[in-house]
C-alpha cells in the first residue's frame, strides 16, 4: 500500500465498478506451463497450493524478495530473502522434508518488490531500499512489474511454475475475478483536482496487488489466482484472505470498504468449493487483529513510543499531553484510537510543535478503530461459517495471535526474544508482517489444524531453528 501506481480517472472509475460488480483487470501472456496431474490416491501433500495475500506470499518489512541483495549504509550487509522464510514455504518444507529454499515460489531477485525497511547505520535509525519505490537504485523491479513483457524478469526463476500463488495486497474478491494489474506503471502525477486526489488514494490502496500480480501469476496467462490454483491440480490448498480488507478500510479512514461481510463470505465459499472440486483438501484461516500489531500505536502509549523513537524522556513527558489533545480535537484520535509508525515519525520530527499535521495512514480515529473491530468479527464469523459448511480445516490464526498479544511474548531465547513489541522478534520492521520466527509460529498453527482435520502427520516447524537465522529478531 506504499506504492503510488498510475491510475487515470477513467481507469479508476472502471476499477471501482469492477470491484463492486465482480470485475477485474485483464492481460495476456505467452508463457506456457504444464503442471502434472497427480495420480489418483496421491498423498494430500503431493501438490500444496497457497492462495492469499502478502502473509502467504512471505512478505517482510514492506517488501517481497527471494534472494539476498547487497546494500550499503545499513547494519544489514544485504537485504534478506523473505519468501523462503514465509509460513507457506516453511509448511511446504516440513511436509516435503526439504529445505524451504526448494519450495515452488515465484522468487523475486535483484531488487525487492516494494520498499524494504531496514536498519540504517545505527540500531535506532531506519531507512528503506529502494529509497524511492519508483525511481533510483533498487527500483527496477517495481518499474518492471506492471507489464507482462517485463514482469517475469523480476524473478530468479521465470520459467518455474509457482505453487505459492499469494499476491500481496489481494483480496478474496480479486482472487476470483482479477486477471491483471489495474494500471500499467509505477508512478502517478500529483493530483490536479479533489476528485483526482480521491482516485489517487484509491490507486494507492490498490497498488500492492497491481505491483505483485504479474511477478507472481505471470506464468498463468489470463487466469485469476483461483483459476491458476485449480489448474495446478492441488491435493492440499491453503486459503487466507481478509487482512487487506481491514487495512484498506483503515488506510482510507473508512472511505473504502471493499466488500461487505456477506460478499466476503460468498467469495471465500466459492474459493473453497472450486478448490475442493479440483480434488484438494482445503484449509482456511481466520484473521488476526491488525490494530494489535506494532505498526499501530495506541494513543495512550504515545509518550512511551516517542521515547522509543529517540525523543528524550523529559521532552516526551512534557509534550505528550498537548499532542494528545491536538490529536483528539483535529483527528478524533482519543484513548481508543491509534497513531501509525508514519504518524509517530511526523510527530517526532515536528517537535517542539505539538499540533502535528497528519494524513490518512498516519492515524486511526476512535470510530474507525471500533468499526474495524466490528469488521474483523464479521469477517471471522464468515470464515468460520464457510469452513463448517464445506468441511474445510479452520486455522485459528486469530486465537494464536490473540494469545500472543495478551501475553506479550513467547520464550524462544529469553530474555532477548521474543515479544510482540516493535523490534521484539515476532514481527519484521514494518510492524505488520511476521519475522522468520513469527512465520514459524504461523506455520505451526496451520500444520496443527491440517494434521488434526485430515489425519496427516506433517511435522511442526522448528521455531528455534527459524529464530537462529532470523534477521528481524534480537540475538
């Protein structure tokens, strides 16, 4: 959701209609694929296919990457690969007794898709690579991703048919109907009218699925994500959608609510049924509460967050009451609202001023936070109903993370790791996507539910081993 891709007035209007009327993009390709049909009676783990968004794709710290990329000016000597660290790759590896590096992933190489948040020259400084998503060093994959003729060049394995078909940013409705990105380039010009500004916001909210669509699904010409999954003859399929509905609602301050809970339930039901008709055992996951992730800072915790951001404690204590009063009066952010990481940065850089100037994406008003919780409850109820109606395995991601958020930590390498706080080792540095360690915990939640439902014996992931090489966790 950080990229600002090109979207004209006409195409944005068409896009808005498409989302409401089961439409989608378009595209053609000449890249062939020929997946094998598993023999009758094959084990359930023969063809594991993943459908979902950035969480299933293995995104970390704002970017998707399948091979290290050397960088300078950072405590990281190279951008770490994220895709093999994702829960789907770890599940596949455990099911196949093979390294996660061997998982059939659409490996991004040379530069990330997105912009990866990494440490700067000191542990308290952060930067991103590329610095500008659509221009300069490291932006070449972002620029190439929107055209099918160049999108597969972002891959280390362009001729390999991926089985992890998760597209960062994608929603369930798009998985059923989207056949190409909504736009053809990475950047957009400054808005020239309020109407264009609103459409630019829509483009920003939908930029991630457009950026990632062809690099992930370019091997499946003209197909939706669900059609691509069915064509792979899955024996086991994982389905996890919904977080982006919540995040796009939050990021637009409630102006964009992609689909109703009723439509979402119908979409998930259709996805499950199509996969089952293709011969797959299906597992579907519910949603964690995004507002409990470290990317969102509760308004009452502002003073502590400012101190963590490097503001001297006496200064933070002196200015916080006035800032909180300004947040309440200007942005309706009270005791039940939130500031995001970008909002915190603006507040800290604006000191000693105590009336920050914020934009959508920097804050969550109390009313939007309450509405998000209602949406979360409704979407999780829809997922549960679909699992019960179809006999799919229900993976309780909500329960796993709710327990983590309540306890605040899991003893993997105490006292250093791991907590749910920013930099605590469960999440990467965007505060939304898990670390290697966090993804291992997610993988084990999936494995436990799949094993129990389908009487399988996929062994759990070794969380300690995932932590041992986790660049996002304290050591």
